[in-house]
C-alpha cells in the first residue's frame, strides 16, 4: 500500500467519483438511505442484514465487507441530528463498489479486515432530526440501563462482532475551537477513557496511536483545525464502555468549517479520515506512531460564536462605553423534518477579545442602538408583503407590528420580526435578548442585525433566513 499522505491526496482529488449525490444536506432520514441500502445488496462486496428495529419499527441495518482476520465496527447517527459521518459512510460504500485505480488497495483491505457498518443507529430521531430517540432518551447515555431498543441492539451487535477496533461517529457543536484560538474544531478525536482515573492500557493505547496516524495525515488538509474531545470518563456512554470491554474505540466528532452549513466539506474529510484509519489498521502501521502525537492535539474549547461585533460605542443609562457583542444562532426544527429556522440571542457583551466569530467585524468608530419597530400596524402578513423590505432595512426597522393575534409560534418565515398588537416589547440590548441591532456611524445606518443575521442595507448584501415573533 502507498504512503498515507500520498494516498489521502489522491482520494481527496478523486472524491467526486464517490460522492453520494442523493444525500445533499444534513437532514438525512431513514427513507433517504433505504434505496442506497438496497443497492448494496447487489453484487458480492457487501452483506446486508436487518440487525433489528427501532422503537417505531424502522429497520436498523448492519453492513459487512471483507473477510479479513481483524474486525472493525463503525456506527453513526446514534444521535438523530448528527448525520455527517452517515453521509461519508455512503461515500465509502460507493468507493468500495466502483472498479477503478484503487482496486488493489480495496482487495488488500478486504483481505486483511472484516468491516461492519451500522450507518443509522437512531432512525426515529433522524426522522425528526433530533438528538434523542422517540422516547427522548439519549441512546449514548443508555449503555447501562438499556431502556431503548436501539441501545440494546448496538450492544448486542458489539457482543456478536467482537471487533478489535471501533469508530464511534458523531457531530459536535460548530462553536468549538481547536484550543484557545480562532480555528474551528472541524474534526475532534478521542480515545475514550474506560475508568475515572483515565488509565491507559494496550487497548486504549491502540486507539491513541490510530488517532495519531489519522491526525498526521488529515492535519495536512486542515492544519490547526483538529482537536481532542474532553476525556472525562462517562460511565453511561457506549464508547467508554466498549473501550473497557476490549475494543479499541475512536470517537470522531464533526464540528464546524466556515461557509459549510451542510457540512459537505467536513463529510469529505470524514471520508478521507476513515479510509486512512482502515488503511492504518490493515497495515498495522499505527503501531509505529508515537503516543505523544495524540497528547499534542489541543482540546476542544468553546471559544466561538456565530457573529462577533467589536469595538462598538454604546450609550445606556447616561453612560457611554465601548463593547463587543457576541451572538449565537440556534436552529429550530420546522413543521417539516426537512426544514429549519433560526432563533438568535445575544450571548455576551463586553470584552470578547478571547472569543471569535464565524463572522467577526471590527466596527471601531460606529455606534450600536436597538433595532427599530415600524410605527404603522399591519393588518395581515399579506398586507406587510406589499412593502419594500429593503427600504425598511435601510431605515433600521427590524420589527413590525401585526394585528393578527393568532400567532402563537416563536418563529416567522418572514425576514423580519413580528410584534403582536398591544404587546409591549423590551428591545434593549442585553444578554439573552434577541439580536436585533442597528450599527451606525454619525447617524447613518451601516448595518442592521436582524435575528442575528448581518445585513448591509446600502449594498443589499447579507441573508436573513427568518425572523422571530417577539413575546
């Protein structure tokens, strides 16, 4: 087999040949993977079995490839809203299916390894794009009690396979950084602890060495953007317990990358990382990796926000001072599982010099004031839609008043906030409040922030996904 880095660059540039184009966004549901699973049944590369069913009766699949002595188990989407690795696994399936210049590599892999995949452990949660299963239980905190059918199935599968290596595949918050700096923690690794003392035996040591091997390669693509997940022992979690039961377990968390909302680039990095991991196991080359590489990987730090506005002049209660404002945007599921909206809040005000934003602006010389409410009342949404929205933004209006009192949700699809008639709303700038701001210089509006989205009225640039119904 070739050198890891040379191999990684080759598959990096050939990746489009293997991309599963039907999985285009993060909200991957069980119905999306069913036709792809059926395709794997064809030919003689994969053995597909229905390992069991979810609480709502959806099939949970186990896919096997290879006949080698060393067994490897990969499972993903045990949290229903964490699909990046699921998509990467289907890219890997395409890689295995295609006859191309990598045939000798694949033959060697299948000769050395028997690989088991469980690409969607929590199909009921995936259906609703939520973390927990249908009982609102976190499957990854159910190893001990085994209250959920999904947890029982995962543990039973582990017992039957008796694999030497396991990959526990997740997504983490995009707000983690790789150490205390601006760099997003795009991938985070962990060799889970199997006891409170964080002991290291040969099983965990192999996890650490394998992570070192993957880190050495993938860090060339995203230098400074790989972190280590906190290694505190979690006695209810699968990875920690599997490690203790003798399977060298590697946690991979997919975090954030600027301008990669659907995590398509991070999916590609998963594809490369997992193939490098399998290659290192098949070659046993991880044995030659020094443990201090794992130790050198910085821990995750939560030093990021979606938007940071710096050095703004702010007048409040007779005082004038300079502040930075940090804003967080949170996804809210829509009525359809395929849609989502955004709810913003001001996370912190003051000196944010040790924090960083995906959007990060130095606004020295500018002043911040609360967003304005349009003085005229609208009788209906249709009435509002007759307005020129850009002219409202240009005048600093982030809110409108609507006389329709049948609005009970917290989100509106309109790109402006709604206040119900007769409601008095506190629009002052404070921690925990929605992020609706005007940024001006000498009374000229330079930007507005509407529900946490930055917009430049003069250029009409920026995208406001939706507003909030202010209560």
